[in-house]
C-alpha cells in the first residue's frame, strides 16, 4: 500500500525523534488515513531547517517497506 503525505517539521520539533525519545511519527495521508511509522526513517531527509516535503510511504501487510521524498 502506498500512502502520500506532506510533512513540515522544524529541526527543533524533530529533535526528540532524532534522540530516540519518541520512536514513531503519525501523519495523515492524502487519503485521510492516519499512518504511523518509525521516525528514524526521516533522518536522511533532515536538514538544518528541519524536514519539509511531499513523501510516499510504502507498506506491505502493515510492515514498513520504504519512505521516499517526492518533492
């Protein structure tokens, strides 16, 4: 299953996720579905300004497969 969503989070807001204090992030997909996935998968998209973009989360049988930044 593919879930598309926009995410804007500052570097300060992401800090507890980066430090492992918070393990998961919950987003609402464009389809209106709440999706939860491990926050560590966002690390590669972190810049000094935070994380901003349009993403595609891919799962199979409710298991994480991939997270790609589309724009």
